[in-house]
C-alpha cells in the first residue's frame, strides 16, 4: 500500500513560510535553537499580532521549546525563530537558551560511567 501525500499546493489554508515571516529569513536580534525554551510573560494584545503570533502566545502559556512550537504550528524552525523574535522585541515572551557546557570534562564522563556501573 502506497501512501500519497496530500497536494498542499492547492490548500487555501496553506501559507508559505516566507509569507508568514514577510520575507524575513533570520531573527533581527535574538538567537534561537531547537531547544530554546519560550514562555509568554504578558497577555497578547487585542490587535496588532498576526494569527501565527497569537498561536505562539497560546502555546506559550507554560514553558515550551522552539522545536515543539515548530511542530505544533507546522512551520519550519527558521520561520518560528523569526516570529519568536518579533514577540521577544515586543516584550511578550521570555526566552531561555541552553547554557554552554564543557562536553570534554573528563570528570563528568567518569561520574556517568560510575553511575552506570552502580546500576
């Protein structure tokens, strides 16, 4: 049995990512990754936001990753980053990027190995 993908090119509800972001391909100021945590810190204004921005605000009632937002909105991560940047510059969301860690720390590896051996 072959699975056919629906022809989304004729879907009237389909908006191309460049339309959603108004042609922007990168955030203006902030840096986002797939594991960036986002949370709404202010109520969405009654007007002035696009439907995609409002959808993000609804999804961000609690902490959520940028990857989850992209999946829930069915948008590429890059488009979500642009939309998040808009909301961040308006003071509507808070963003927490992962802290850089030293992945070459030998003590960390030893602790993990010791923990696994203890199992």
